[in-house]
């Protein structure tokens, strides 16, 4: 069973499109969209475990040029 989450990304001014494209290329990322508001890119990701989401996916996103800050929002089924 996979763990799903949204990753909210703040990008440097003028880099949101490049950040979204690079984020979308990560294997665990289902989609990455440019957004208006306090976050510039919102990505939907799935991984095998919470550790994979937190350590592998978020670290990969944070290494993308132009990314300033990320916030991981795991999806919880209720």
C-alpha cells in the first residue's frame, strides 16, 4: 500500500515553472502544478512508506534549483 501526500513548494521568483517541471520528473511524483498563493508549486506524490516520502521524495524536491522551502502534507484516510 502506498502513502500519498501533497508537497507544497515555495520557489524563487521566476522559477516556479522550472521547479514544477523538474518536480514532475521525479518517479514518485504523480503531478506537479504551478499555483497562485503562498506556495508556487503543489505536487502530489506517492511512495511506499512515510519514510520514503519524508526522506527520499522531499529531499529530492529540495535539491531542485529554485526551491526555497517545502511543506509535506500527508493524506490521511478517515
